[in-house]
């Protein structure tokens, strides 16, 4: 059996595959807002950060790891798991002191991870991908390297606020003593993997590419980028490695507490988007995935690291080899939830409304779908900007918000030069038919959804199974099938409407930024 974890923005989940039975035999998850009210982080992050700061408490992720394993061990015998892997929300960083390695090597199963590890941080909270507070540091890094084009040529992305490099630099500038006391800078992914392994594990190439520190030509940390970021950074980063290379057996804490076998191996964890590429069965070029999560992402496998001339898109590592392109939109579920709450409807009514609004005026009602700062395009919006040609009913407002989200995605993915023949849709909101229909209509391509909604945790479990010697392509043919009734065809009568809507959307956007 193979176990995959996903530590995402709003929840922590796990999937166990029984490969000999071709099925998922256990699943468990924790929703930070609902299950852990004591962190006062209803969406998984700390509210009220100044100047675009968005942080989360790493102890919350460890408490979730304990709780999810408690739930899984009540369902199945965890001693049957031979290999585990995982994924984490990308870019977020965890700063640990010199006690971390000895604490994780000697964890006591009689008490919790959180109790034992809370003293091992040099920075009590972790900046996460939603943070937009490091604009100054991005300029400093780019200037030191010779401009954004050079940063992008080396690392696959221009210097980006949410990427780990600028966050590390800001920490070094604001708290130099705490930075100096930092033994390792981990990503969310490598932090959790290390706790499971009882030893600090490397950062995976796929996730490491989201740091503005990994040189994509040789997949090692780039000395110039490290120098531009913070002093002695090379001492604080473990070497980058592939998530398919198991590192060590699981720590005795998990053997004693949850019944894992001592021989169970741990792979380096990757990022949620690379894991999702695996879980969607999209690791070979030719397919596009849209993931509707806290952030919405648009991604595809690619052979060569092609970069976005406008600087919004990124190149990450593909766990199966090669690369993936990715564009991230910050106003994903958070914007859909904000409108749902504003109108006082539930998800089912939201979806019905999206379907019922008249399509006849498509392109004449526009919404820039941003309830707060956006990263694609980069701008501090405060609320959606609308241009309605008729009375905006609730149904029309919902439809227009969703159209705005996918027009923005279509506009900013043009650089990839992909005309999708099929879109694979995943993430919490993907099961809603109204939303899926609008994706199909805006992109004029059929949409399919897989049986398993949590593609990142599934992808992680598939990575574990592959690392143990199974064939990924064969596994994907079994576990990554579209669910039979999930295909939604585009309404081809709307092709011209959406082509002109795209121009109108671009005009409205340019008038605002
Ligand atoms: C990708 C990104 C987000 C996070 C959280 O660049 O910032 O998708 O990985 O899901």
C-alpha cells in the first residue's frame, strides 16, 4: 500500500492506494477552519497581516498530521504501507533552529508533534503563497542578478513576491539574528516530510523551482541567486532531489504511535501543483489542467522550460521528468466564496445560478473577478470591477464573476501557445456543473473531471507507488480515469461571443492597472 499526503492552504489530507487491488482503500482529511478553531485561521492563514503579509502557523500543519494519521489508523492497518510521499502548498517556508534535527530524530510517541516541535522554529509563523509583501526584495534580487529576464532564465520565473527567495530575504533584513539562528529553511513540503522521516530531507526539484533559487539548467541551487537573496543561504538549504528517490525509513514516532512498519520509506515531498499534475494523469505534454482551489491554477507538462515573456507564468519541475508550466490566480475559491457569502446563497444555488443566467448577452457584462490583491495580473484590487449592460441579477453577477475568472485565465495563458483539446478540471469547485460549463464555454473545449477530487493527494500516493518500482503510466491508466458522466461539451454558438468578450475583458483590465 502507498500513502500520499497533501498539506494545502485550507486543509490537510491523505489517500492510501492498494495497488494490488487497483483501488483507494482509505482517505482522511482535516479542514483547518472547521476542525481547528483554536488557530483562528478560518481559511488556513492568519488574518489581518499588514502590507500584504499572509502567514500560517506550521504547528497547525503538524497537529493536522497527527489528527489525519489518527483517523487513518482507525480505518486501516498502517503497517501495510511500504512507501509514503506527499505534497505541500508551494512557496511557503518554515525556519528551524539547530534543535530541529535532534528533536525529530528522538520524538516521543506519548505526546504530540506540536508540543515537541514548537520550540524548534526561528520564525514562529510561515509566509505562504498568498503573501504579496516582498515587492522591494524582488527588485533587490532582480537588480543584483542583472534584471528580471536573467532571474527568469535561471530559475524559470522572474523574482516573485510569494516565491521563497524574496521571503527569505525579507526575513534576513527584518530579523537578522533569527535568520542567523536558522539552521535550515524548509518548504512546507520538506518540513512535513522531514518530521515523518525523523531527519531533514531535501527539497524536491518540482517544488524547489518555486523558490527563485533553483537553476533549471542543472537542477542545483544557483550560487548567484543565493548570494542575491541572503548571506550563507547555501548552508541553510538541503540539496535539491527528486521526489521519486526515497530517502530514509519512517521515524519511530509514527511506528510507535500509529503502527507503521519500521521499513516504511519516505520520499521527499513535492509541491501541490506538481503532485496534481501526476494525480490528473497529465505528466505527458498535450493536456491542460485547471485546478480550482484556494488559488486557481492552469498548468501543463512541457519538455523544455519555456518561460512567460510577461513574467506571470512559471516553470516548475515535473515529477515524472521534464518540466511543467503554471500560472496561478490568487482570487480563486476565495473570490467565489466572497460572492457566495455576499449574495447569501449556498454552493448548489450558486451553481444553479451560474447555469440559469442568460447566455445571450455574453461579452456585454464584464467582471474583473478580484476581491483583493491579484498576482495574475499583479495589482492591488480592492473589489470586483463590473460593467453591466443590463440589470445585474444575482444569476448574472455569478455568471459574470466566473466568466471573468476564466477569461482572465484564457488571456494570461496565451503565451503557452496551447489550444486545449481537452481540459482536465480538478479541485473543490470542479464538481459543480455550472462552473464546469462556463470553463468549457470560455475555452471552447470539452471539460472532463476525474473520479478523485483530491488530485494532489492522489498524485502523492502515485509518486510513492512509482518510487517503489511501479510503472507510473500504468498506474495513471487505472487511477486517473475521467468519471463517466463528467464530460461537459462547450456551447459552440458562444465561440464568437467569448472571442469578443476576451477583447473587452482585456480593455477593462488595462483601464484599471
Ligand atoms: C502556485 C501557488 C499556489 C500554491 C497553493 O504557484 O502559489 O497554487 O501552490 O496551492
